């Protein structure tokens, strides 16, 4: 009788340990999903929507300026407004891809993030149909492999979104553990796209 009681108690303890492990794994998965939603999906979607609205507004302004220039209004005013809009577009989408790449690296250095791999692809024509000073909007894919921790990764994604003078879209984030020098780090693989002018 005593042996049966001990066996039942042991089975209950093992089940409780298994349940705790399941709950722990579910909690970790929830935290990772929450971080991705908070720092990647939501901000990137918001910034893409803002850029689209800005581009649409500027396109309408340029059309109005062209109409003004063809009418009786002062040509100098139309010329000035046109160049103001071109400056604004150059601010949103710069032509220099090297400056954006160097900023990705500089921000990582400032935050103590080690860049293991930075593999930029060639810039290709974007689906955004707009020409500025004879240049088209292009997008450049970049693969980044970083060594950091969860918190620093979230802060890094937030900084490159706000500090780079270019639209950054995060397509994919993969995370895994990395053991190095007796310490355990987070290894993050980022699939990014940068939007800029090309021509």
C-alpha cells in the first residue's frame, strides 16, 4: 500500500514538473512574439504608412506646382516650391547607400552590439512609381547577423528606424542562442530593406 502511494506521488510530481516546463516555454515564446510585435512589426508598418502618405502628398503638390507654372502665376514661386519638395524627398529617401550602411554599423558599435555578418545586396527598382531628379526609388536588401541580448536588440531596431535618414523595413528576424567565451548571447539574423534614390 505504501509503495502504491509513493508511486502515485512520484507520478504527480513528474507531471507538475512537465507542466512547469510547458508553461515556461509558452511564456518565453509569448515574450519573443511580443518583442517582435512591439519593436519590429508595429513601428515598421506605421513608418511605411507615413512614408506612403508623405509621398502621395508630395506627388499632389508637385502636380499643383506644375499646373501653377503653366498658368499666369509667377514662375519663380513655382520653381522655389518645386525645389522645396525635391529637398523633402531627398531627406526622406537619400541617394547615398554607403551612409546608411555606415550608420547601421555605427549605431551597433555605440550600443555594444557585435556585427558578425553584414551582407548588403544590390539596389533594385522599387514598386513605388516616382521619379525625382531623374532618379527612381530603389530598395536594397541587407542581411545582418548580430550578437547582443534581447533588450539591446529591441533598442537597436528602434534606433535604426528613427535615426537612419532612410526608410528601413524589417522583413524577418530569427533568434538563437550563441555560446562564446563561457558566456551565452543572443544571435539575431535580420533581413532588412532600405529605400533610397537610384539612377
